[in-house]
C-alpha cells in the first residue's frame, strides 16, 4: 500500500454522506478505482499501517473472526495488517465445547485466511485461567482418583493438538489473565486449585516442547490507568516466579484495553507515563519482551459528541503508544477489532447514553478515524528496531 489513487474529483473519494473516504476504505468497500500514482500530492493516501510498522521493524495487526475476514472487512484487514490473531476461535472454551470434542472449523477458517495471504498468525490462547472462561464441563468434571494428573494430561494434550494443527502460529498466548486485578493474587479456578503455579509451568513447558520456535506469551490487562497497581504488581510476581522456576515464557502481552481518562485533555496522562515506563522496564529486567496484543479504547468517560470522543480516543491511544513503543522490545501492536462495528466493547461496555462505542481505528462504515492517525503517528515517532 502507500500508493496514491485519485478519483471522484480532486478532493478524493466521497462516500454516500459526502465524507472523504480513504482509498483503503474505498477498496474495502469494493469501489472501482483508477490508479494514478501521485506521490507527494496533498491528497496522498496515508501509507498502510503494516507498511509504516514494517519500516520500523514492527508489525501492526488485528483480531479477526470468521465474520470479519470476509467482504469489505476482510479486504481492510488484508490492506492494513501484517499480523493477525483470532478473536475467540483458538480459545480453550471454543475449541473444547465438551470433554470429547475439538471444534476447530472456525479456527481453521481464520488460519486459512492468514496463511493464504502470507500474514503471520498469533494464537490466543491455550488456557484462559479465569473462572468465567474455564468451561463448565471442566470445572464440574469429576477428574477421577488422581485429579491433578488427569488435569495435567488434559492440558498437555490440548497444547499438543493445537501445536500440531497450527504449526505456523508464530506467537502463542499460552496463559491468559491468571491474576485477580483487585488483589494481584492468582485467580481461583479448578486449574489453580489443583495445580497452583504449576498450571503455568506445565502449560508453558508443553508449549515449548510442542512448538520450539514459537514465541510464548503470558497475556493480561494490567493497564496504566490509576487503580491498576495491584494488577501490575501481581503480574510482576507471576513473571518473577516463572523466571525463578525456569518456565519458558518469552514475553508479556499487554492487552491494552485502554479507557479515555477523566479530567481535562492534555493533563490527563500526567504521571502515568513514568509509572508505565517503569513497569515495562521491570518486565524487561526480568528477561521478558513485550507486545501490545489487544488495543482498543473504552470511551464511556467521553461526552456524546462524536468529534470530541474521537479526539479523546485518539489522544489516549497516542499518549499510551508513545510510551509503549519507546520500549524497543515491543515489536507487535495488534488492535482488538479494526472497526467499531465489530468491537466487543459494544456488548461488554455499552455507553450509558446508548450510543455505540468508538474505540477502534475505523468507524462501522470503515472510514478511518483520528485513532488510526494516532496509531500511524505513534509508529512514525517510534525508534526503529534493530
Ligand atoms: C473477548 C471477545 O472479544 C469477545 O467476543 C468474547 O465474548 C469475550 O472475549 N481479553 C482477552 C480477549 O484476552 O480474549 C477478550 O476477547 C477481551 C479481553
């Protein structure tokens, strides 16, 4: 991408309501365009995020699912991304609806999409150690006279099946969200009750053995917002413990489900930059790399007015990415949905005013928003990776 196309008059592409549409969105929408490269002109199409990222030794990506890899959305994802992850299709709960079944058709569809386009794929996740997401059949299952061993076998077998089926996954979230945000303690699940920290040890060890070349990640949502201190401390304890026990974990996944802050614009991030920078450094000092795995912005604290909201979402994104991308161990940035029309935020964190959340880089009509420009600007400002 990065080429420039003109059409629809000198002001660029116009959509049905008269707003300028990027070539990328126009392509995504299936509009026929006449290619007339004109590098350097005023209506230059901004380069694709994947190209901006690649120029810095980074990858830009997104979470997709079988419904968002088709049609216009599929084309947009292909144009913008050089890494992908499946939103739900690789999760233990999806793959294992019951004790005997491996339901892999949806994951296969996502893997085929990525493979077919030569786009690297992340795996998310091998085990989500969060009570809400451990399937009931496992929690309630009678694991027999030797429950620990039965559970270990089940986890190891799961890892091996996934590794064999998806050998091209470059990076796996091995364990997701094992820390209680409010206290920093390990979450109470059937796995933690039976195995304690060994749930981490054996799942990571099985993953390393089954896919020695894949990056292995612990993924969590300890954020930079105030109130996240116990969560960050708990994650640091988990990472430190794994290091001491020789657990083969390579990186911490920063989910990065951000929220627009309270308070006046500009001043809102004061203090957080240094807290966050310090946290990232502590993670590095324990010997882990970092990656941004699930970026989006909850805009419930922003006013209803669309333009102001978009501005606040963009400011939040820029402030966060500036600090995070300044850390040279961060090489991947993935959004959790490229457009508001498919964002999980709509269902999980609905706005009190009933309007849709606007926490993704594109709106539901696939028009780029200030958040996309903020991501592009942060990537441009980031130091190049060696
Ligand atoms: C979310 C999905 O987006 C939803 O569709 C699903 O119903 C619940 O999970 N942290 C994670 C992701 O690690 O797997 C979550 O994805 C969002 C929060």
